[in-house]
RNA sequence: GGCCCCAUCGUCUAGAGGCCUAGGACACCACCCUCUCAAGGUGGCGACACGGGUUCGAAUCCCGUUGGGGCUGCCA
């Protein structure tokens, strides 16, 4: 039977996502979770969430909550769990007993230093075999406090892992050392806990990152030993190892130097649908069209089509996707989505937080305006023109700040370029001050009046609007000027133009 | 060092022996549109790592080389 046929014959696939609680949700885990989720939804299977917290020293209960909420943000929900691996202790201990009784395990009294010393000595003698040498293998040491339990691996032969993504991968058993699977304190290590949990939770497919491929032979060996020791023949799950997510150097995304926390992207103003859509394209392709509803993604997803080579996590493309999704929002939806960034009271996080593209470090700006000056109605009036101009929600505050700050937030570079550096600026600003005094206050009239000012100054409108824009809005770029002035109001607009004129006079 | 994986534009990918003069998307460049900036439109630049086979025919199959990566812990 082919793999595809086997999958088709499987009545109810059971898959799992098994992150370790490290304080945040890693984008690599998110991508693996997504592919598991796609597979489960498409096949009518079950997705179980299992928190791999056997490393007690590095686990904290509250981290689990973060993983679940990040999953929920991405619109993914597990069908079962969360199970804590640490809660499976009884099953783990039973497995250890069975394995010990069957002779699959032996106690080892070697310390890390002793093992390293022997490896070194061997290397010096010309034997490059690395790892544990099986020193305690036939010593018949009894179990005891401080003694780890090692798995007796076969000395020869080949173990083949049939991977749904990579095909048959062969591992020479001679290179596989007797690995530790129970700590000196009696607690199980990853490989054992993982295999036991996959058995008790009846997993049919193990879909995970490629970094786990080298540890698969150990888990297969353990699985088979467990079949013998427990006297129940459980079928091995199908394995599918997903390509790694890498940075621009082609190296595995690392916590230290890459922005890997899903939470960071949420706080920066990425839409979950956009983020999820982008994630889906890392190592897989639905075809020429890339921006697709999740139903379509689920329908088209095939494990067999997953790419084998690593994928670079490209924030630029993510930004584009996010911009597209933002523009797909209705204006009310956009207002709602932007609320946390513009409304100082509703804000769950500081407006203006983003990830520095160079350092990858999160940057959090001051709350740009006090709650007393925020006006939701005014924001709503410029929302549609702001919506077209942002790729991430955290860009919104800088676009609308001129509405909520006491004075124009004048950027020095803009001032120098458009006002101080333009000899026609005083004339244009003066004309604006006068021209805006009496005219009707709507965007079309403002356009017409300003056009006249430009013509009088012998300028194209594009050039002539710059000093006014900077005087009122603070920057040479931003929302359309006349829409903005219309919302800001006649008095405030003229006050700011006059202020710019004063500053110019003071400088002269 | 040992074991394993990988190799199509800068990036994500389409491609399962002839449909490929290698398609799409992001980025980049130019032009158009335009009150700035975006968005949008049009066009452009740009890849089968290399060497051997197999075949009438290879991006697609095989071998080797080179390059990159992962693992190598009483972490997961």
C-alpha cells in the first residue's frame, strides 16, 4: 500500500502539536501547528495539543496560556487537550518499568566528564566515533538514585524512516549511541515521553520540524521496544518532517537574534488572517494565487506537496500580505482593528510599537497623545484614507497624530526641506492663512483655493502644498492634505499656519 | 569529526522527461495615475550550483563534486 493510500484508508487521523512552553509562541511552532491543523481539518481528523513540559526547570504553567491564546489569535483550536506531558507521569513510569523488565534499558553511572574524556581519548587513538561508548552496557548495574537509564541500541543494521515529505530516510544503526531516556532522578526524557504520549494518545501522524528528524530513529526504536515490552502491537505513526524556517543567513530561526514570537507580530499590528496566510506559504504552495481564504488553503493542502528545503521568513512579503488584508477590511472593521493602536484608553498595548527591521528588537513608542485629546469621531473621518496607506496597524498613529496633538508634530527634516528650504514658503503660507479665512470648509473648496494659491506662486499644486502640509501635519508625507484639513477645522488649521509663519519670522 | 537533510530568479515558490524561449508572488527599477505618501495599472531586471551519466529528448531520473543547513545534552 502506498503512503497516500494508507492515509486515505485511515478512518480518523489523529495529529498533534507539541510545543514546549518557553514563554512565547515560536513562529516555527505556529507553522507546524498550522500544517497539522490544515491536515486535521481536511481529513476530518483530530488535532491534540500537548505541552511538552518535561524539562521542569525551564517550564512555567502560565506559558501554556500564552500558547493557547496565540493559537486562538491565529484562528486555530485544538480538538483535544491541552495535555501536559508532565501530567502523563503514570504512563511514563509504567513504560519505564516495562522497558526495564524487558531488558531494553540499562543503568549507567558515567558522568558527562567521563564520557567526554573517553571520547577524547578515542579520538586521540584515531577512532572518530563520537558519543557514548556503551561503557556500562554489560555491567549489570542496578537502578539507583543518580543513575540514568540508557536504551540498548542495535549495533548494526539500518533503520528506515518513511517520511511523508522526504521519502525513505536511512540511518545506520552503528552510528546510534545508547541514548539516555530516563534521568538519574527517574524522570523521562523527551524521546521517551514523546513516544509514550504518542502511543497513549493514538497519534497516526507526526508532523513536525525537520530538526526532529535525527531523533526519529530513537523514537522508532523506543516504539518497537514498547510494543514488545507491553505486549501490544501499536502501528507506528506516519512521520512528516517540515522544512525549517530560517533567517537571511539561512540559519534556523533563533530566539536570541530573530523576531520569533508570534505575540510580537500581533502587537505590531499584523492581522491574524494575513499572518496565517503568509505562514501557509512557507514550505508549501497552493498555486499561482497566494492570497486565499483559509477554506481553500485547507482544501488544497497536501503533505506530499510540502517543500523539502528550508524557507526564509520574509517580513517584507508578510507586510505586503498584511496590507492587502487591511485593505480588504470594511472601514468599520478597520476602525475596530486599529482601535488598540489609536485609542489610548482602549489600547491593550502602547500605540506605536513595532519591530526594528535591523535589530529585530521590539520598539515601543510613547503613547502619542493623551486620552483627553483622542476623538474617535475624528479618527473615523480619516479612517478610510488611512486604511489605504498602512501595511501594519502600528503605522496608523503616525498618520493621524496631527489630529490629536496640541500642535503640529513637526519633523525637523520636513521643516527644513519644505519650509526653511523653500523661498516661496512664506508667500504660500501667508496666502493660505488669508485664503482659508473665509472659504467654505470642505475638501473640494480647499483643493480649489490651494490650487489658486499655487498658481499665483507659479507652482504646481504638488510642490505648493508641501509647506502647508508640514505646517499643519508636520511631515512631507501622510494623509491627503485636503481631507485632513477638512477634519482638523478652519481655526486649528489657520493657527498652525500662523505658528509656522511666526517660527519663520523668529528665525529670520 | 560522525550521522542526516537540502539545492529553480535576491526571497517564497510553480515545475513529477518533451506543454519551459522555465510560470506566479514579494522585493527592486522605469513609466502611468496623482495635492504628498501610499494604493492601483503597465513594463523591466532576474534562476534550473557544477561535472558526469541514462534518454531521441532532462530543471525534472542516477552518480559524483561543491555549497548550505540540522542533529550530535541526564533540552525539547
